């Protein structure tokens, strides 16, 4: 397709033609109304002038008779720019006046009419147009008084010429403006199309060009660039997850296979086979938990869980998690406390409960004081884990605080990535997905996961938007029982 063909096919050019057509119709209508109204005003002025002169001449005829009327008509006919005058006898013979010829039947028609005429002194053969009034006098005589319509015709010609030039200028400027706008839009669209083609070939780092005008195309490019950044991040995350699954799940699967082979090769009795099967089931449960955690993270990051959101009180979730994990903490030598206040939110209760449970499990596993492992006596405060739910302004904070070694500030951003396990936790069971799930749930709800320093220890906080217009505390439902995800 040629460049001109592409230009003509653009939406901008077609819209310009539509607006040009509408504007031309409007301009023509406006000029037509002006011409018609001017014509009407001139006709009314002529009518008033002729009526006034007719009344005056009719009065002269009443006082001075036909002879005086003829003398008056002859006198007025000689004036420059005089009106049209004609007196005829009952037989139609001209008696006085300045009209040389009229259209047939004009003098026979009483009243107003528009007719062609020629003056007596005219030297050319052209007919002129006039608006005339014919009245009947006594004894069959008739009087015609009229005025030439040249002024009306001349004004109409001026308006017609102005209309022609106006429409011509509108068409030229409209087409020129349409070509300019279409070329400008087409240039930007071609640039966007080229970028989109490079993105489709695999270069996800490309971005649509954004100008400085801030128009609708710039806003569209900004939104599409934000979408491309999100897609690039998701693709990078998918690649990272695939790599992590290939590396981190290969070890437990290999261990599972080796144990099965060892059981076949070395077990000689039913008890040995049972023990090997129990270890296999335990390893399989760990793999299932890992895959379930990955599925929950995928649901949260893709937004699929938004359809199950409801209004509830985050304080009830914190109380339910405390009741569920308090025995586990005591068995591990820790004390689990809860501090709550009314904190109404709108979200997915199951996912928020799971995220908070992951933070509590991490605190129980990794939040032990450094001296506790050596058998030293530590204070009750050092072994305490606190779950807290509170509202601050338009945010709800769900936090878990422990008194363990914490996470160095430089590793906190890295700690929420999938399958990441820091050096201090590599000797403990887990898959490195707990914080990743909590961060994904917070992002799904328009919030974030913050990792801070408890001096000593770690404070992990789910920052979620509070429910708008929340008043009284929501009635507590039955506590949720989340799936354990390390």
C-alpha cells in the first residue's frame, strides 16, 4: 500500500473529512440564512417605500385629477434613481411614466408582482427585474409604481461569492489539516507498531515511545508500557520459578527415588519396607506442600482469588491463628501471644490466613534466640512471639514479631523470592516459599509485606488497605485452618 493510501485510510483523516463535511454544511446553512433574511428585509423595505408613495400619489390624484397626476408622475420619473411609474388608459395605452415595456399581463393584475421591465431611456436590450404594485383608478385608468431589484440581486451575488470562497477555503484548510493530523498520528502509530513487532519477536525490554504532549496516545502508551513491564516481570518470575523448580525439586525427587531403590535392594523384612514407605510418604507430602504453595502463589499473583473476597475483621484471623499455633509453639519451647483491635478489611480470608500462618511458622522455626540452641537459659521475653492486628489510618497491619537472630537488612528483599533460603535456615526443613506467598497475598490486596528489625529479632508485617467506611467490628466467624507452607 502506498503512503498516500495509508494516509487516506487512517481514522484521523476520515474523522477530518466528516468534520469538514459537517462544518461546510453549517457554513453554507449560515450563509444561506443570511442571504434569505437580507432578501426579505430588502423586499420589505421596497414594499414600504412603494406603499408610502402610492398613498401619496393617490392623494394627489384625488385633489388634482388625472391631469395633475400625469404631471406629477412625469416630474418624479425624471429624478435620478427614480422609482418605476406608469399610467395606462382603460384600453392599456401608456399615458405617462418611465416604463418602456413590461411582461405581459402585469397591468391586468391588481396588487403586487415581480416582473421584467425596461425603462424608456434604456439603450440596451437587457430586461431588468422590479417589484411593482398596480392599483386601479377611476374610469378604468391604472397606476403602476415599483422599484428595481438590482440592489437585492447585487447583494445576493456578494453573498454567493463569499459562500463560494468560504467553502473553498474551508475545504483547502480542512484537507490540509486532515493530512497534517493524519500524518502525525500515522507516524506515532507506525512507531508503536514497530515496537510491538519487536516485542512479539521476543524483545520484552522494548517500550512504546511516549511524547511530551500528554494526549490520549501518550496515555495509552504509558498504560501499555506499564502492562509490558508487568508482563516482563511475570515472564522473568516464570523463568525463575522454572529454574528453581528444576534445581530445588530435583534433590527431593532424587532422594525419593534413591530411598525406594535402597528399600528394594537392602530391606529384608516387612518392618524395613514399612519404614521405607513411611519415609517415602513423608517426602511426597513435602513435595505436595511445595506444589500447593506454588499454586497458591500463582493464584495470588494472577488475581484469580479476587472473586472470593469478603468483609471480615483481621483481628479474628489473628486470634484464630494464635489458637491454632499456640500448642505448636509451646512444644517448641516458644510462647505465642496475640494483641488485637478492630481491623476491618475486604479481602480473601483464606489467603490472608495462610499468609499470616506462614509468618508465624517462620517465627517458630527461625525465631529462637541464638543461645537457646546451646542449652542456655533464656528469659520468657526472648522466647516470645507476638501476633498483632491493628488499624493505622486507612491501613490494617498484621504483624508477627520474634526475638531471634532476624534477617540482615541487605537480605530482606532477597528473602521474599521463591525457593530462597538464607544461610541461617539451610539446615532446617522447608521450601523457601512461605515469605513469597505472604508477599503475593499482600500484593493481591493492594498492600505489601514489610520486613523490619525488632531489636533483636524480626518483625514481619502484612500491610493491607482497611475497608472503606468500616464502622463496628465484624462478627467473628469460625477460625480458618490454613495449610502449612514453610
